[in-house]
C-alpha cells in the first residue's frame, strides 16, 4: 500500500486519446483497441484453462486426472480464483511504486504464459501448484493495470466511460468464449496437458501483440506514480521474504491445507480490504471530496462481493452440475463440459454493445451506479432460484435449454455490475491511489470468488433446494437494501454519477 509524499496532478485530456474530436475505436479512444486485444488473449488463456483445471483435479487417474475429491477441488478453484484478484494488490503496488502500469502488465503477462507452460509440461501435483501460482499472480498484476490503463484514456466527466468499459469487457468475453471451446475440444480429444499447452499459446499471442504496441499507450502509463526510495528497498524485500516464509510454514504445518484454502483466501481478502480502506481514508493526501467518494464505495464493495460469490459458481457448482446433472447430448453428440462456460460469453458479446449504446444514449440520464448494482443483484438472485424447478432429477436430466436461460440471467446481472464496477473504481479513486483503488475493486471480486469455493462445499446434488433457495433469497434481500440506500450513497459520491 502506498502513501505518496505529494499529490500527483492529473494529466489533461488529449485530443487523440480522450477528446470526442479525435480518432476513435467504435466511438471510444483509439488506444482502447490495444488494451481490448491484450485482454482478449489473456482471457482466452485464463478461461481456457479454468474449467479444465477443475476437471483435471477431480477426474480419476484412469481418465487422466488427479482423483481429488470434488468438494476439495471446487474449494481449490475458489481459492485460486480469489488469489487471482487478491494479487491485484501486489500488481497495483508494483505499478505505483516500482515499474508503472505499462511495464507491470508486460511482466505479468510473461508470468501467466510460464504458468500455462508449467501446467502443460510438469505432471501431477507439482505442475498444478507451480502453474496455478504463476497464473494467479500474473493475472492479478495484469488485471488491475489493464483496467487502470483503460481508465486513463478518459477524462473524469467523459460520459463515454461506462460504454468504453463495456466494450473492453466485450473483448474479455470474446477470449472467454473461444478459450473454453478450443481447450475443451482439445482436452476431449487429446488430453489435459495439450489443453494447457493451447492456453499457453494463446497467452504468447497476446504477449507478442502487446510488446509490439505498448509504446503507443498514453505517456502517463509509462510513469511511476510514487517511486519507492532506494533506502526502502531492503525493508520491502525483508517483508516479502517474511511473508513467503510464513506462507510456507503455514502449509507445511497444516494450518493452511486444501480443505480450508478457500476460507483462508476469503479471510485474507477481508483483512486486505479493511486495511486498504483505512489507509486510503486516513491519508493526508486526499481531499474531503475524495474521502466521501471512497466511503460511498464501501456498500458497493459489499454488493460486488455478494454478486461474485454467486456468479463465480460457474467455475465450481455449475461445472459439477454440467458434468453430473446437465443433459449435454445434442443429436447423439455429447458436448464437452467446458463448452457450457462459453454460453455466458456469447451473451456478453451480443448484449455488451447494446448496454454500451444504451448508457451512451442516456448519458447523464442513465441510472446511478447503486441502482445498477441493485438491479444486477436482483437478477442474479432470480437466476440462482431458477435452479430450483430443475431439482430432484437424476444424472443428465437437466435440459440444456434451461441452463442457457439461467446463464442468460447471469449475463444480464453481470452487465449491470461488473463493467460498471470497473468504471466506478476509476471514477471514485483519489488521484494518488488510482491503480490501488482499482485493486480494491478487484478485492471484492477476490472475496466473492473465494466465497464461491466455500459455498460450493455445501452443495449437495441429492438435496439442492436449500442450497439454491438460501443463496437466491439472500441476493434479493441485498438488492432491496441497496436500492433503498441508493440516494445516501449518491450523496457521498459527490457528483460522480
């Protein structure tokens, strides 16, 4: 966490990057195309291996897997996903203090590629551990900085901002669409390690594209917001070494293990979020208006965490459901399990431009962010409740069309919350905590993703109604509470819509 010695003045809008009169990419700053492409290939590799890894863990050894208990495997996936977003703290700090956003993103992409290569080439548990650690920390470094760089393309009062993030989010989902399709087909025909190798190739393509175009990003993306003094480097190195030793000791002594990993990651995310809010709110380098805006982000943080604890079950409970309950037979051909994960991106690609156009058309008349979040939570709750009419059937009895409908609701909820939350974090951020405020937004995703792994441990295919009923009703209650609190939150936002 960073407490800059003095505020850094915001860069003025540039005509070619931010101004409405310059060259554009679908009506947005033209450099959005660069970040759109990088994120597309990173998401191709990330989502291409996400479900494959879960199947790799719980499939039997005879099927090429590791034979891990499904409940433990889903917990590990939840913990892994939570760590991805938790590590955005590290990525943001490195960007603000050591390398700048642009270089941090570049080195993080290299880590991701090496992680996929490890999964492809190193067999068994060692390859799984090395691969997941590299991908988790690499993805964390890339995500916070890619989002920050997108935010740097817009002036604070630019009404195109939410629309631009929706377009950026469409790039995310193009990668998320083709990743599971191609890696799933590869896993189904050639095996797990070939699928991991394909994910590595996708990341290599994205890395090459970024290396060739990174010089064209805005000048401020190459700058270090608050360079770490050389005198403090040994102190930081000592802290890093101590943390690593503590983690290794906790694992070796069994304090942290595969069964409680998701819970540990969730607790770390909560502690990190509280610390972040305290550091930012207590800083002497933010104005009173900025402090009010940060306070307004607290209920949004809670709502976002709740949303992602349900949405990220696509990679835990929904994957198990797709394998064990869903009828994937299409005219005598059984669709690979991974392909279910491409349904949501298809809807994103179709609907994101519509949402972007609506927000652009409405401009200042669009619903305020707390209302958007409340709508998203309500839809998510209804999507979870929609599993209840399907309960009680045997293996392969849930209709594929019903799953498509449920994932359509997942998508509508997502478009009201996820890209809007990314945009909100850049709008509410104090200038001296710009990248780290984005990391704080991702901490809500980290907490929610880890909780999705914790919740998955309570899923019982033999008695599904209590599970889906409880989670769905909690989402609806939170949606109503957020809607009722929208006006006070808007006042705290101090002019940010």
